[in-house]
C-alpha cells in the first residue's frame, strides 16, 4: 500500500481510496449535490452516484447511473 501525503490518496494494488471526508452543508436556502464516480480502466463501464441535501442536511434525492468511458476524466464529466 502506498500513501501520498499531498493528495491523501492511498493506492492498494490498482485501487485508490481517499481519506474519509465530512459533509459540509450549503448556505441557507441552497441545495448541495454530491457526486462520486467509480472508474476501473479505459473502455470500461463506470458508475456515478448522486445525493442531494438541503442546508439542514435533509435528504432530498439520490440516484445512480452507469456508462462507458475511455478515461477517468471523461467519466468525471458525466457526473
């Protein structure tokens, strides 16, 4: 396992895991949408997860999608 102290990423084999983060609510009367993309390798399917919450942290909506991409950057653009 390798840990990059600059990015906080840990690489385990071909997988990378980031440090756990704490959700920060948006300003009052705003909605926050958090998105995460899982990507394996080029020309592979990827998965996207979304969650929407208001400024008090109340759950409003969540969804997932899958698609095909040739790069992690392209997969991130879907999200």
